[in-house]
């Protein structure tokens, strides 16, 4: 069957045709469009545990996990019950409520560097607001981000490195002005010297440095030994705030996030994903003297109609309460086994698997090889993130059965990826 006849006959394709008349690229977030791997996205009808089902009735072992929030697996009974109970009491009040206090207490217990926090509705909002308060606190205009780091789509953060290895940023998106990008300085990740240089060149101007403490948006790249400690020291010396974007790593790599795993305390932390249990949530928080500047206590304005939304708070609270030590042990064990088994099934395919706990990425030598592997897995019922710049997310609902299914699919998908690689590179590709 050719790709085009297959596409024309699936319900997924029919829904995507309707969606294309409504949404840019047929999607509500770009990576879902499969542009990096080609083909037609599978339109999802329902999810439970480790699994997704598409509108054609195909079942998949899910390694997207909604890009991170679904650490317990989909439709976890505690989360579903909490959401139903909360919704029955009203879906939004626009007033303080007990659930936001209880969720904030869970977060501050797990992350003691967060002395005060504010809930918002997405990671984007949280990162944007954290930088605003950092600028308000220091009275300085510039921020440093690391190349390859993603912190949502606020203008100041849609910036890549300029022509040099480090320096003034350039917009990565049309619609972001050069003036905005000029206030964002960019250094390569895992390069302390570059940060040191930027901080000395722009000494009295840098309000904050924002970093994913485990980079997870260029594929998973763990911090080099001493890197986070170095950032802590350099920012403190320069009077700039250190902001950890733990939207992915918070409650994922450790209950206390990367800051607990690596033992480095930031001034501010940005959260999202897991703390909302699959509903829209973000949060930012940290030092009490910094957070005291936020309205209504201080002059830094930030507000939200749905901030602290009771249904989202209930989902987050149920999720965090179910994240026991045993869950983290199982996530680590599954991640380690998945990494080992992928490397073993790859045989002669040139692949490197980077991992921190239940976050991992298989790096292939070319995007075409990854694309072939991705479709090989998809056709055998394993849903991977449709780009090799993304992390795979394991959930607590993944177990022996999922491993067996994943490895069986991977052995065949690697063979297909090898064929694609040979087409691209010729016979000489085979590695020892
Ligand atoms: N920060 C990081 C590290 C992220 O991975 C993301 C999203 O993937 C964000 C911020 C933005 O979060 P959101 O998509 O909820 O706006």
C-alpha cells in the first residue's frame, strides 16, 4: 500500500483534512504536525495508562506523555476522581480557594528554594513572568539564555545565538523585534567560560540567567559536571538571579527536581506540566525577597483569570500525592532498561541514547534515519515524539509488557532505519 492510499483511507487523515481548514498546519502546537518526520499525524481518541488509541482504533505505547505531564500515565484513577470532584464544585471562581494552597504546600515541601510562588496557566507564562520579576528586582534589562534551551514562546525567549558562539541574540521567530532580542544574550549550553565572558562584558546589565538544568528541548543533554554549580557561582558574583526552568524536570528527574538531583539552589524556579497533572498550569517562585515585588505586594504586575484554577489544582495535587519514592524507583529502572535495550536492539545502527531518569532521547546520525525509525515504531504501535530534538517521556504505568513491545518493535524499526541510512550514505555507512 502506498503512503497516499493509506493516508486517504484513515479516519486520522479525514480529521486532519478538516483540521487543516481551521488551524495553521492543522494543529494547535507545531510539533504535532509531524513536519520533522513526514506523514500524517495520528488523531487521538482516548488514552489510559501507558497507552493511546487513535480514531482508527490503533493502540500505541506512548512515549510522548503529553510532552511531560503524564508521569503517572493517562487517566490515572486518583487524578480522574480529583478532577471530577473539583469540576462538580465549580470549574473556576476567580477567588482564593483551598486547593491552590494545598498544591503550593506540596511544591514548596519538595523544593525548599521556592519560598513564595505564583500559579499561572502555562510554562510560557511562568518563564516570562519570572524574567519580569528578575528585571524588576535587579533593575537590569538583559537576560542570558543558553542555545538550544526552550522556555516557551514569550518574545524575549524566542531568541537564538547570534553569529558568534556567544553574544547578543537574534529572533528565532518572525514578529519578535530585534530590540527585544537584543536584551537576550545567548551562550552555548555546558560552556561556563562563555557565560563568564558574557557576564563580564555586560556586568551591570544582566538581571538573570535562565537554564533548563537538564536540557530536554534539544534532545536530552545532561549538565556537565560542575556546570550548574558554576552557573550558581557566576550569577551570584555578578548580582544576577539564577532561574531554573524545571517545567520538564520538576517532579520528573527527582521529586525535588533537578535542583535536588544536582544539589544546586536557584533564586527562582519555573514549573509547569506535572504540577498540573495534564491540565493547563504553570508556576514560578523562589526567594521571598524577589517574589515580594509581585503585585499586589509590589510593583511587578502579573495576573490571570484562570490562575489557580480549582480543577487544574486538583489534578496537580492528586498527581503529586501519587508520586511516591516507589514511583521514582520504578521510573528510573524502566528508563535504564529502555536505554540498555534500545542500544542493544540498534545493532549496527549508529545511535546514542542519552538519559536522565525517565527522560531520554535516542540520537541518530541523520534526521532521515530518525524519521525511518519513528515511522517503523509508529507502524508497530509505539508512539515516539515526532522529532529527535525532543525527549521521550516514560510514565509509572510503563512496565514489563511495554518494554517487551518496545524492543520487539525497535529491532524491526532499526532495521528499516538502517536501510534508510544506507540509501542516504551508501554502503560505507555500516559502523563497527
Ligand atoms: N519550559 C520548558 C523547559 C518547556 O519544555 C516548555 C514546553 O515544552 C515550556 C517552558 C513552555 O511550557 P508551555 O508549553 O506550558 O507554555
